[in-house]
C-alpha cells in the first residue's frame, strides 16, 4: 500500500500506468486495483483511465496514519498509530491498548469522538474534521511527584507548536489549558495507571480546536471556546500542527521531563501564563477551595497562591476559577472547554 500511495504522491496529478505501479510494488495489476479501491475508501481521490492508469488528485481529508507519518520527524512517537474514524474516546481506547502492552509513543487518534472526555468528568466536544483529538501512550520511569510536570510540558510544547505553525502564541491557563484572547483552544487530560512508586503507563490526551467557526461550537461553549482557524494568520493544517507537536514533544519529553530539567519549560509557562497575577480560586474537590492571587509556578508545575492573610499556599492540582473582581478578568469568560 505504502509503495503505491508513495508513487502516486510523487507523481501527484499525473497518470501512472497500472503496469508500472504493479512492477514497482511487486504485485499483480489486480492487486493494484484492489489497493487503489482501498485508498479511495480512505478518502484519497484517485482518477482512473483504462488507457493511462491512475492519477491522485486529492489527499484524504482525514488524519490517517499514512498522512501523519509522511514527513513525521520523530524516532518513536507516532511510529505506531491506531486510527479510528469514530471512537467513544481516544483516551479510553489508548488505556485499553496500554493495558494490553502497547509501547511508549503509540498514538491513538480519531476524526470523531462520541464521548470525548474532559477534565473533572466533563465532556469534550469533538466533532469530525474540526480538530485534532488524540492520545499518546507514555511509559515514563519517573516518580509520581515528577509526573505532574507532564501536562505542563505538553502545554508548553503545544503553545510553541501552534506559534510555529499558525504564527500566534496561546497562553497557558493553569494547570494546562491553552487560551487565546480569553477563549480555550486546547485541553489536556493525562490519565495514569500505576502503583505509588511505579508508573505503568500514562495516557496523555490532547484536544485541539482547529477548524471551528463560531457556530461549530455548542451554544454553551460559544462564548468560551475558540479555534486555531479563528486566530491563525496563515493557512492552517491539522497534520502540520500534529507533526510539529509530536516531534517537539518527543525531544522535550526526553531532554527536559525524563532528565528532570524542567527549568526552561517552567520559565516559558510563567512568561506565557494567562493565570499569574490574577485573583483566582482553586477548587480541589471535597469542598476544599483556596482563594488568592496567583503568584508563581513551582518547578513541578504547582501553583503558588498568595492568600488574603499574606501567606502562600502551594496547589498541585484543581479547577481554576478566575474571580470576577480581578481587574484583568472582567473581560474574560469561563472555562468549560
Ligand atoms: C480538558 O478538560 O481541558 C481536557 C480535554 C482533553 C480532550 C482530549 S481529546 C483527545 C483525548 N480523548 C479524550 O476523550 N479526551 C482527550
């Protein structure tokens, strides 16, 4: 399959005879025809002529593994891909695969999620073709404390990848949302399986709103969610955003996260924070809410809050609520996607 698709791509818009394709890929002409039919089913537009052969005129619109891997500059991440046109949740599928032994760097991606999961048990709206909905299986040999850094790492790398491909830089809303002009563009959901002192696997789920126009979001998200296309000043490509993220994340994962050298990552998160300096409340569940001014990020990604009494509290995780009486917050909206 790869050979035939590659030959058609190299000669994009030109006819290639069935005979030539058969010879190049070492199969029969009937075999070529079968594979062409399969490529058409995947969404590739291939014209055929009895005299001239086959001509590729459009790639599949889907984020199919053939497309993701074409030009992907990674060593391991995304070399194994599970693609589904529709799935309930890529995180759920990735967890099953990880449980069955899928190796580190395995990518699970879908065009449509019927039950996309957000943080705190929320849903994640994931319509077909509009975003990049994926989960990466990781098997880091780090402590549970150090693991918290994985989501901030992903947020930083994604902000940079969006800057490189779309020419604008989203801010990081603690703990790990990407926002631009007050609208949420991307969310990260890391799920972990392990023992207190040994991580079995982490499923890092990321949803990026890419092609949405305002009316593509459900009414309850209309004021809160945004997409890359709404702010991008250049033509946008889901494939390029994903490939850039995967390549940069693989490097940062090994060089910063695994080696425990998170200083530059945290420095970037501070410089591009949508949270620091604001008056916020953090709901940690079980009725525990801390309020104060968000003052700093710790090296493990935790948030330092300055409370009314002038003391400081370190918060590892929770649901951030921006307080309406914070001067910068008046023009901002909530955070449900
Ligand atoms: C958040 O609430 O901000 C986290 C959203 C994470 C959504 C992504 S989409 C791909 C992956 N699969 C899921 O079911 N959720 C994550």
